C-alpha cells in the first residue's frame, strides 16, 4: 500500500524586507490558531523550534493545520531586540494602569 503524501498549502505574510512576519501556517479543515509574542526565523518549510513544537502538538491533538500570529510582527530571536514593539507595549500597559 502506497503511503499518502500530504501537500502543505502555506499561508505566509511578511513585509518586503522580511523584517516582519504577520502570519505563518498551513491551511486545513481543522485549524489551530496560536498567538505568540514575536516571530523569529521561521518560514514555510523552514520552521524554527517554536513552530516545530506548535505543529507537533497540534497534530498530536487532532488538528490538521496551524497558523501562528504574533502580538508584534517584528522578527527577533531575542525579545530585547524588538524595539518599537516594547515601546508600544509599555505605553499600552501604562494606559491600562
């Protein structure tokens, strides 16, 4: 019996210079949407450790696809490098207080 190969249909929205990523994921019938702080280096077919974990956990729980969106779209492997997002978040936190 031949094993059926799944073809992934990627959703990938980023800016022109790839410094921001807005959405990354796959399309399916049973979708899990995840919200992160900020994107790192992941791209279609080149997932980082975070998205590898999200994909593994979503599959283990019966989802056939997952999409990652982030509170801040600026790419950074270290949250201290986020810059304008930190300023905006601090401003919003101050308004909440």
